[in-house]
C-alpha cells in the first residue's frame, strides 16, 4: 500500500470502513445457524439480499468471511475472528440502545407545563385529562402565571412546554398557534353600562378605569395594544378568577376572555357590553425554547391541543 493510500485509510471515516450493524447481525446469525438461508429468515430478509450483504461486507473488509457450499455456510478463519469482534460491537450497540431507552423513559415519566392563567384555568384541564388517558404513567405538573412568567420558566429549564395568550411571542421562544380567543367587556348587571343602548367606543373604554390583570399578563398586553393605552386600573389583580369575582361583585367593569365568563354570562351574573371600533381577538400559542421543539409527552400534549 502506498503512503498516500495509507493516509487516506487513516483519515477515512469509520462509517466507511466498518460494516453497519445490520451486516454484523447477519454475520452473527450465519455463525450461529450455519446456514445463510436460515440467517436471512431470522433477520427478516431474502437469501439473495443476505448473500449480497455478506459479499458487500467482504469487499469492504477485504477478506473472505463465509465459505458457501451445498451443505451450508461456514465461517472462514478470518470470518470467525471478525464474528468475535462483531459480537462485541453488537453488544455495545445493545447497551447503547438500552441507555438511550432509559433516557427516553426518564424524560417521558414527567411533564412540566407552564401556562398563562386563562389557558391554565379553562383549557389545560381538558387537554391534561386527554393526555392522562394516553399516558397514565406520566406525572404532570402545572405552573400557572402570566405570559412573562411562562417565558421565564421555559428559558430557565423549569418547564418543558408553555402556553401563552399575549400579543407577541416572548424573545427566545418558538411558537405555534393552537387556538383563538376573544376578549369581551363585562360588568355586573347593575352597572350603568349594562343599560346602555349603544355600544361603547374604543375611546370610552380606554379612558375608563378597569379591573385588570397585572402587568405582564397576556390579556392586559392585548387590551393595551388594541386601545393604544389604558387608564390607570381601578383594581389590579393577579388571576383571572380574582378579576372575574371582582366584576361579579359590582366593583367595576373588566375585560376578560370569553372562555372565562361563559357560565357567568349564561346565569346573568355578568353582562357583556358591546364595543365598537376595536378588535379584541387574539391567538393562543404553545411556546418552547428556540430550536428545542417538544418531544415525548410534550409533543403529544401539543397534538391534543389541536384536536
């Protein structure tokens, strides 16, 4: 062999110099069964395909591995030696596979979900019940907060997948729209707005102190952007449930997701107030760290959200 050929062989990738696992498993089957046909049946290929695979391996290694005769197939001396090496490679691959499977099992044994309040309270319970039916052994934890908190949990590695309802996707996250929502103005039935005969204008809504979520919440972001600014809040609360309870008590008007107030509207504990000149529709999104698309139970949960 020339010096140039030796250099090429030294620098060539192992993938080009070492037979693949399928070929090594076939060789082990030939050694164990003494028949190329029986070995082919065991690994699930035709005998011609098995013969071709052995010949390809012999060309790759540059040595004869199997003597074929009407009485069966017998390993050559070189074939017996290669078979011994092949056994160690296949055993190492089996250990590699077992380790990778253990990592997947550990990943799949838990799911940490972060969600903004409206989604956490009104959509996620149904999705998580459906996920439990498919993955009863997966332990799920739910961390609820505003959209800014969801982003913080994802970027710090404390959550596997998140759901937000803000106007934009927080920096450092990728997203997919999973649902649509509409914000509506609501008051208690005794509020003066409940007796209005004409819709509120966007300017009136913007100028009115409202019961609102805290800064950083998706609902507040969407409302602020749609109206071009808000009056100082009448009350500022940290959960959708608290905002809704305050509105029901007659403390003042609020703007909430229609997902959150269906029961209260149907029972007339709250009244929906029409507004003209502004769109209060928004997208609900699943989010995850950029470049790390969800896998395992997180991916299955995303699939369920689109069902």
